[in-house]
């Protein structure tokens, strides 16, 4: 386990990421952890449209900081979301 921690910190350092952000699971790592956790519980991982929606929303915040709440580029993902939600209603 200590070897894994040392490797993780060396990867942070190589990317120029301060150690104070150790617990920030942004980017791809967040989904890897979420999928692993779901697997440990015998559940399915996060659906592809959810990841795509999150990535599109993050890009929107960066590209349009003043209007990201009003202008969206992810409408092509809505049919996938609606399809999944029909399983629950």
C-alpha cells in the first residue's frame, strides 16, 4: 500500500499538482473510483451519458463563465438520459 501511495504522489508531482489536492478526484480518476465502488457493491457503474454530461458541463463553465447556466451544448445527451430514466418511472 505504501508503494501505491508513493507512486500516486510521484504522479501528482510530475503533473505539477500540489499535495493539498490529494483528495480531489476530478478528471478521469473520479469515474474510475465511482465505478470501482459500484462494482464492490454489486452495482453497475456510472452510465456513459452521465460522464459525457459532466464533461460537457465542465467545458461549458470554462468556455462561458458568465453564461454557462443559460447556454448548453449537451442537448444531444438528453435522449439517452430520458431513456435511462424510463426504467424508474
